C-alpha cells in the first residue's frame, strides 16, 4: 500500500497502523530526513508489516512515473493508495500569493489525480482501494487550501461512478482537526486574519479536534471496512466509533438517574433518528442536481457530510442500546447544530413553498422538531450538572 505524506503527523501514524496490521507500506515523502526517520522508526518496532521510504515530489509527473515503476518492480501490484499529502497555505484570497495557490492545486488536487490515473489501469486488473483525504468544508481565510481539498470529494464521487463493477473501491475520509506542526502554524495565520485569539479558534473546533494516532488508525480501519464505505465521505473518529475501538464506555449513572430522565431522552432521540433516516433516504432518491444541492447544504450547516452524520447517529443508537451514554451526553453541540439546521430549513421553506396549506403544515412540523430538539438539549444540559 502507498501513502503520500507518510513521513510525519497523521501519515506516520497511519503507516504505523498499517504495518501493525501486516501491510507492506510505501511512504511517499518529499522530506528525506522525515521519510528515513519514519521508515527506521516503524521497522524497528518489529511490527507485522514493513515500511519502505520513497522520496518524491508528487507535483512532478516524471517522479510519479518512477514511483510507479518502483512499486511494480518490487511488489508487482498496488492494493491501496491513500492520498494523504497536503500543503496548507492560509490567508485572505487576495493576500495568498498566486504561487501558493498554484502549489496548493498541484499538491492537494493535481497530485491525487496524477496518482489515481497512474495506478488505475493496473488496479482494473487486480482490484484495489483508492482513498482521498478531503477537508471538512470551505471557511474564510482557508480557501487556498480547502477549495482543492474539498474538490477531492467530487473527484472521488465521479471516480466511484466510473469504476463501478471493476473491483475497485474508492471513498473519502476526513481525519478531523489534528494539531500537527503544519496545522498549528496555519491556525495562527487564520486566527490573526479573523481577529480572534488562537485559543478562541481552537474552542470553535473543539468537537472536531483529535490526535494524529486516532486519525491515522481511522485510516487503517477504514481500509479493512472499505467495502462498507465505497463511494462515501466519512471521518476517522466515526470509523473507530462504529468499530467499537473508541467509546464513552459504561457510564456511572447512579448519581444522575434520579435527576435525568434517560427514558425520555432515549425516546426523543429515537424519534429524531427516525426522522433523519427517512429524510436521508428521501434525499438519496432525488434527481442528481437536487440531491447534490441538498447534501451540500446539509454539510455546510452541520459541518459534516450527511453520510458521516448518519453513521454517527447509528453509532449513538447502538451505544444507548447498551446503556453507554458517554458519547451521547458529550454530543450537545451536535444537537444544537441539528436544531439550527431545521431553523435554516424553515427559512428556506418560506421561500419556495407556494401552497399556503402545505406551507402551514410543513411549518408546524418543522417547528415541532425544533421544539423537541430544544427539549433534548435542555435535558443534556441538565445531565452535565450531575456528571
């Protein structure tokens, strides 16, 4: 398997996880010192697999040709390609130099296209897995990075349709926000541009912050479950939650049970889960462009793809069934966003529904969802007073 940018941060943790699972890992890395250190470190850990370092500038098509020849000569095939490498130029659109825009395009989008094109022909014969690593969404002062990273999602979606039935799996996995050296420098730039402190910026990302090990292991586990994720956009921590590798565990409820109505909380959540599942299924049945608009709007409002949200809801359902309330009670921000999403839907409804009777019915229904979500949020706030 091949992972670009595997010499540090999330890349080295993913490489270590794959080696632990017995894979032969090729770390494609531009920094020779980082690449050699990663190769030495992981191989000395005596894991089940091995790591090879290949120095490469993935913006250079000729170097990609040499990488392809190296892999085919040594291993005869490539089973997994993970497009992990990235550069992170930050700043206002008019302050980021055009050379940085060009480099971001070359690393964050063009290189995944080149690598996919190069290995696709052999994978059509042997099968394989192609993984893209997008950013969560576009935000102010991050456009030179995120525009090309989010484009990987559309690249993945298009590729999935084109290779259907060929024995190749492709999906996108977002690692979450990891405080790598590169990310920390980027945050300093963005926070200054926004006129806020670095600490305030981190607080705004609190629910998405994870560490490199969790993100990297999420990559590895997602490959094991690749058939399940084909054509989807997922997140590392959700893969681990779904696999039962991270969990809030059994809660000590004795101090809360007399104060918090968990039966009511469970009932309300199940009701809203059913509402969302019905909506999600309805979205999948829409015509292509209508479906794309709905899913794009959902991602913008919720901060995650609808598919990832569905996985998160299903995981929470399973944990509640086992009386494990830890992750649920820590998900208050998610429910606040869910409520804001329906408030947003209510505003949209006023603009496009022309039938007065239908408008009244739909308005009443969405308002009931908003009110009931507020009830869930209130109960969760109450529970935090007793934890």
